[in-house]
C-alpha cells in the first residue's frame, strides 16, 4: 500500500535552526557503539534515562564545516516492537513518547552488511516514521569475506535515502558518513509496501486517533498505528507517555475483532513487511559461489552437537582450571617469597613495637596474602578473553539455553550469569536486557551464586590447605575447583527453578540469540582486558585490602593482653577474637571456630578479605622463629582447637568452600542489587536466603562427613 | 624507634585507615553501577571523559 496522498512528511525545519540531533539506531552487535565512539571520540556524556536504569549516551561530532552535531546512541533493538526496557526506550525516543528526550531530527540506522535482511526490518519500520534517515552499512569487510556482493546503489534507490558503506572498527567510510550527516537537507524516504487491505482500515482509524487525540504528526501516527497493531506493547517504561484513552479503546476494539476473526492479522502484517524486505534484498545481495554451510556453520555442527558439544564444553572448562593451577604455581611461589622476604627484612631493620607488627603482620601479610593469587587471576581472564574473542562463548550460551529453559530461566539469563563468573556486579547489571521483570528478578537473585573471581583466592587457599602435598596431581586440585564452580551453578539453577515455581511464577519467552562468526582471537584485545582486570585487582589490594588489613591488625592486637601473655591469648581477647567468640556458637556445628568466625565477619565486605583475615590472624599467632614468616597455608595447618585437634581438617576445608559458594559476602553486589531492584526488599531477601543456604549446606556437608568417618 | 612512639604512629595509621574506609563506604557515589571496582573500565572511561 503506497502512502496515502493526503499524508505529507513533516519538514525537518527545526534541524536547520539549531544543532541537529541524530539518533543512532541498529540491531544488537551491528557495530553501533563502535560507530558512535568513532564519530564522537571522547566527546560523550553518559547518564540514565530518568526513572529507568538504562544508559543514555549522548556525544558530539562535527560536520564537514566544523559545526557540532549531537548524536544519541540508542539501545540496540531488532524491531520497534520492544521486548525489554532498553528496547522500549529506543522505541519511545523515536516515536516522541518521552518527555525527557525530544524526538531526534534525523536518524542514522546502522545495519550489519553480513545480515542485511534481518537488519532491514528495523530500518523498514523507521522509514515509516517519515524522518530524514541515513543508512550506514557496517562491517563491509566481513561481508566481502563471506562472499557477499552488496549493490548498495540499488539499496539506496529502493529505500530512497542515503546509504553509506563503512567499517567502523577500522575507521573506513567515516568521512563519507560525516559528509552525508553534514547535508543541510536530506531526502525523505519514498518507500512503499503492501499493507494487507483487510488491515488498512484498522491502520487508518488508529492513525486518525493518534493524530487527533495523541497529537502525533501524520507519518509518526501511521508508523505507530502499524506498530501498535503488531506489537503486544507489553513493555512500558518510566517516562513513556501513555496512549490517550480513546486511542487505547480503538486499539482494543480492533484487537478484539481480530481475535474473533481467528486470523492472526498481526503476523500477516509482519510477514508482508518481510516480503517487501525480501524483494529488496533479492535485488541488492549477490552471493558468490555455493550457498551451502560456511566455515562457522561447519564448526558449529560439532561444537553445538548434543553430545560432542557438551564434551567440548567440559574439556574447555577442565583445560582452563588445570592451566590455572599448573602455570601459576611458580610465579605464585615467587610472589610469596618476595612478601616473606620483605616482612623478614622489615623485622631485621626495626625494633620491637606496634608499628613494626602493623607493617609485617598487618599490611604485608594482608596484602601479600591476596596479591599472590594474581597469576591465577591473570590466567583465568586470559582464557575467558580468548573464548570470547573467538566466538566460542556465544556457543556455550547456546548449549546452556536448553538447560536453563528446563529450570524456567530465560535464555537471556545466560550472559548475566556467565558475567557473574567474573563478578556479580556486571552480571546483575547485564540483566537489563531481559524482557520480563520476573525473569529479570530471578536472574538477579541467583547471579551471585555463580563463583566470582573474588571467591578464587578463597578456594585456592583452602584447596592448598586441603591438599598440601606437592605430589598431589594438578588434575585433582583442578577437579575440586571445577566442582565448586559446578556446585554454585547447580545451586543457581535450583533456586531459579524454586523461585519460578513459588515467588515469581511465569513462563519464560523463547530466546533469540545471534551466534557471531568464528574468528581468530585479537591477542591485543585479550591481553588488554586481562591487564585491566589485573590492574583492578592490584589497585584493590593496594587500597581497600590494605586499609582492611591495617584495621584487622588493630582489631587483632587491641586491647592488649597482660604482659607475658602468648600470641594466642592476645588474639583471643582482642576485639576480633571477641567478635569471633560471639559468632562461634552459630558456626561450631559447621566445624568452624572463632578464628574462622573472624574471617566470616570481615569477608562480608568482600569474599577475598577472608584470605587477608587469615593472614593477619594466623601470622599474629605464629610464634616460633620470628625472623621467618611462615606461609599462610602452613600456619593454618598448624592451627588447633583448644583440645589439640587440628582446626583445618580436609572436611573443614571442604565445608568452608561450600559456605563461600553459597554465602552472599559482597557489599558492592548488594548495593547494585538495591539500585537495580529499586529498594532494599530484594537485597535483604537475597542476603537472608543465601546465608541460610550457606549455613545449611555447610551443616549437611560437615555433619554428613563426620557421620561417614571423615 | 622506641616502642611508645611506634604505638603512637601505628594508632595514627589505623585511625587514618578507618576514616578512609568509612568515608569510602558512606560517601554517596556520583555514578551508578560498580564505579570500576569490579574490573570493568567504567573508571577509565569516566576519567577520560573528565579530561575532555
């Protein structure tokens, strides 16, 4: 159906009078943010859309004559039929539904050259708006590699708007794009497509209502009418102007009439749009050679195979953890020796006194206890970076989707949960892409159960105490580590299943996920990401961990015991010791004493503080040969209960690890959960259920182990 | 350095550390999210943006 003759596009007048505003829109993974960064450089401002936790990124670029142009980077979406809060923001800004963001003067649509047909669906919807549009066809290099020949001049003719080829990653095509953006006048699209006749009456009536009641310009009203008739429009976000009551009534009447017909007119409308797009792409996209499976398809046939896929995933994870133990051992010994030497040197050059003890038993022991795990953290993030940059991580998500669906989790929950292996904070924030609020909340509640990198030093310390012999095969240690990650993941799945059947009932929507082509890993990117993580770890050790170590030393050294008291007596009557004793009745059934209790209290701030606490507590206890600082593991292994029984038995080490798998010991994560859920109700619930689970699971492991004779 | 002077200095360091940690925990963050604590590059981006 061609545009009705009485409808004329609104002239882009305001754009000429003030700094023009471009909205950048595109599908996820089309290179939109790369292009935004390339266009605006560092001239960016990041804030939130009022009322929602969705980033509003605004930047400035310059026309060919040096005049500033405002660019808004809108969240990626496959269609204007929004399925998640961030997609709803894109839809609302483009339709002028947000009072906090004026409707952009012009729209820059980024499309992925390797997947033109799918990307054009959004472009097609945007052209309906009758705004000045530029289409940037990104990743042209990948399209050429894939054997695609894109006749962009034909695409330009079909769409009636400027079409610019580019490679945002390599800065190619940006000059042409800037030139197009600098044009004072842009042609308006003259595209036309056949809306089924049976639907056109509904479109016209709704369009008229939107024009008269909601005061929408004619073309925007038509585009919105088409959208409302195909969209469930279930996602409404704060700041979005609601429909006028009369318009909503007309919409409901048409939907009811269609429901009575028994014909899925909404699907018919979507299909007719796809038919129009297919007609365009058939003329524009030429494929060289055979159209059979490409290299990525062939690899995927094995990597996502129901049997081989799981074997490969298991092997990859095993290799990762074996590497963590085998490659990191030597540099860890170096770091340990260096900190021991530094402590010994300090002791040799300072007289007895509190400052010397603070430096050696507090600062050096506390910081050294955490920094020694740096090599293992480097290896972990190097492997994670490799897997991400090759494209394997998306396949792992694909493999897990079926499993997640069985426990009622949304397929989109996989990425937040995978991110939580590094840190629960980005994991919780990544849940913003999940459409249904209940699914999102379930994912937020279970994401911290995935073993984050802060648990790594705790696991490593306890595994070294569990298996102190150098002759223990590295596979055994790696196996225990993998087991902890598996226990956390199974726990997350169990609680997701439980919450979806009790507190937060609801069916998850089907997942749509894009599998990027396999590619050679960009070593520079992988190493940069790894070094960023390492620097963050060192910065944390040099600031927060150092501060906590100093404070812990004070709490373990004061109030002073009477003259002649042993170190054990000193720490026992210190502030830390008293707090540990206060907690001991609760944790004794788990096999933990007051000294471990001190660690449990302090590590509520962050899990890795447990290692620092053990360093401070047990170095303070170490009496023999004051010139030689004992490695923490050995100090822990000599620790005893008052009746002489060893404290860190293998069973206690396993129980402690289980406790840390489930316990919510991270203040920063709680703060982010509060921010994302809009209150303290859910973070408090999360802390309670995770701590209770940690206690119960530890109790079962310890008491069960004792019954079995361990 | 005499033991009493060492005690005085040690307690001063402890007080400074306590004040710094308390201030860090209590002062409201201007930005949302982790602020880069988790190893993401949020702090780096913010710093760069401030320079310009």
